[in-house]
């Protein structure tokens, strides 16, 4: 890979400790409103970044910086030489760092010295400045918008960090290293990579000319311990009642569609729903990049494959779905429907593979239906719209819609039953709907998911399968009274 290496100038580094040392926040220098500092030296940027650090951290950062400089000046372009054996390089870096630390006059505990050594090694050998962000379990997502702008998501909030790359060449080098780990290659002629790292994290990288002002790198970290229903209830994403309803739907083999905007938690909810599938059923999951983490033992995971650089070898979700139907599945889970596979999915749901689950990108339950209709047409058959709608209405039972509220929280805002056709339209009925006006819940979160009072038809089918739901789940609740004594009923509105 070509780089703009300049001896003595570039030192692969991050300014400050980013995510692990301090909570990245509005004071960060590389935030969206920060002036571009590309014409400043690394040390200038370091000084800025360290302005608010505590004195001890500042001292250790100084030590780190000196060790770093020594490694870079002694090894220099060796880092970019792909022929050098990585183990040998690691050993050489470790020796130089040790020598640099021994030459330090700064008193340090053994633990501090080890931390400094680790961070220098990470910077020069691992994934550079973002290595530490990758190890920080409180961070769920890392977004790199160029060498100077690195954002993270922590606790549902997107925050700028102080982490920076030396320059664009350094960023490209790290991106190249990340995608090379999964046997992929990225450059101007093949400028897009979407892949999964060995630890399960999902990586997307996109280069100019497709990415104006890029390269951009987005990493959705693998949740070592995926969220459970209790976690989602704890976050306020859904209520225990809705959790029970969804569990009954999955166990009773209802066909479920999870819908929502980008990053609203669709895959996470799909994973939770999948966990309700009884362990004696054969489950086949089909995804672009494997994200689902099922606990059941009888699971077959299939992953699609993009075309190679010659445009050959593509295996689409649709191909995998057709293959899956020949694998005697009890349940089929498609990570996300994006195209013509929607038609095959509906047909499978209508022909005995009920209890299937999938997600779709949409802004409301009604929008989810029209997305499914559009995708069905993408299968390339000239189907009349009425026929498509009939397929949709007889295949799907429930849409669970997720939204991200302004406070960053992810909430189920609708649980909607897909009914029969009425005229040209598919009937949709909300069983639960989010009431933005209702006051804070026990945990101080505004708005609540409330029963609308409508009892869905599919409960009868669930009852046929031996799954009985407490009718109280569907009863409209009256919210807690406000200061003025009024409370909200999900059917009658504001009550005196
Ligand atoms: N209910 C939730 N509460 C808090 N965080 C959540 C919740 N659900 C998901 N997350 C976090 O939000 C991020 C996005 O989640 P997820 O991948 O499930 O979203 P998605 O809607 O499938 O995104 P995409 O549109 O990219 O497919 C992840 O980091 C995940 O850990
Ligand atoms: Mg997803």
C-alpha cells in the first residue's frame, strides 16, 4: 500500500487516550464543530487534546509519546513493509518500548509501565488509534470520518472523541489492515468493503471516489453478551407485557416482521425474538454478514457473498433462501430483507414455513408493508399489485416497529397486526402503540408503549397451538396521573 511516509514527521499515534481514559464529550477537540486542525503538528494536536487531562495522565502520555517516537524513528517504514513477519515485528517493537521505558526518568508503577507499553504497541501494530476503542466494552460503535474525526456510540449516544490518525495515509493503512484480516482488499478500484471481523464485529469501509472526503470506516462492535429480553425491558425498549406477547407469537409460529429505521435495534430485537424459538426446532439463519447469535444448538447459519472484482461469484440472500428451503428448516430467519428475497420469503411463509422472522428498513408499519410490496416486485415477476398484497396479508401476522427517540433511546413504537384485505388495502391494526404524550415511566423515561384495547385475531390461532395469553395484556391502560390530576387512557385520551 502506498503511504505518504515522511521520516521524523509522522508518528502513528492517537492524541490522548480517547475512549478509555476520559469520557469523550463536548470538550473534545475533534468534534463536529471543532476547527479543522490538519495543518497543526501532531504534538500541537496532542497538547490541545491533553489540555483538560489530569496531571498524572499527562505525564504518562508524555512517556507514551517519547516511547512512540523512538519506535517510529528506529523502525520507520518497516511498518509498511508487508513482507516483514508480524511476530518478529512485534518482538522488535516490544524491545524498543522496553528500552525507551527503562531510559525514562519518570517514576512509574509496573502497572503503569505495562499500560503504556500496551498502548504504544496497539498504536503501531494493531488497529492504530482505534485499537483501544475496540477493546472498550462500553463502546458499541466506532465511526471514523477521516483522520481527525472519530466518533463513538456509548449508551445510545454518539460522541466525538479525541482520537486522531496522523494523516489520511495512516488511516488507509489501518483500514487496509482491518479488511486484510478478513481476506478482503480495498483501494480506489474496489472502494467498498462490508465484512465481519474474526470477533464478529461488522466492518464497513468506503473510499473515494465513492466516499467524498473519505475514507470512512464504520465498525459495529460484536456484543460478546447479546442483549436479552430483560435487557430490552430494562432499557425501556418494550414493556414486559409486549415481551410476553412477542414470546407467544414466536412460540406459536406467527410470522413476524421487525421494522425500523437505520440502527434502531432491529437486528438486536430479531436476536431476542429468535431466542424464543424452542430448542428442538431446526433454525436456518440467512444474513449478509452474520450478526445473529442464537443460543440454540440446532442452528445453520448462512452468509451471502458479494461478487468478486471480476463481477463473478455472487451468492445473494435469495439464492441462500432457495437453498435453505431444501434443508428441512423448521424456521427461517432472514437478517434483513432488502430485495427480491421478500417474494420467496412470503411464499415460504404461505407454504408451511410459518414462524419465520425477518427485518425491514422502514419508517412505520404501513411503510414496512409498502417496502415489502416494492421488494416483492424486485423479484422480477410482473405480478399484479392485488396479488402481491394478498400474499403479504396472508403471510405476515405481526409487525413490530422500532424507532429512535430524540433522547437516543430505542423504543418499540408499534406492535401491529396485519389483517385481511379490505378493498385494495391490507388492514393494519395497532395492538400496542407508543404514546409520546404520556408522562415519564418509573425510570424517568418520557412516553410509553400502551395497549390500544384491540384484541388481535391471531390469539385464536395461538390458542389452537396451546398458547394462551392473558387477555389483560390487551387491556388499555390508564397512565399515572399528572400533576394536574389528569391521566391518559390509551383509548379514551385525556381523562379528568
Ligand atoms: N433496545 C436497545 N437499547 C439500546 N441499544 C440498543 C438496543 N438495540 C440495539 N442497540 C444497540 O444499537 C446498535 C444498533 O443495533 P442493531 O444492529 O440491532 O440495529 P439495526 O436496526 O439492525 O441497524 P442496521 O439498520 O444497521 O441494520 C448496536 O450497537 C446495539 O448494541
Ligand atoms: Mg441490522
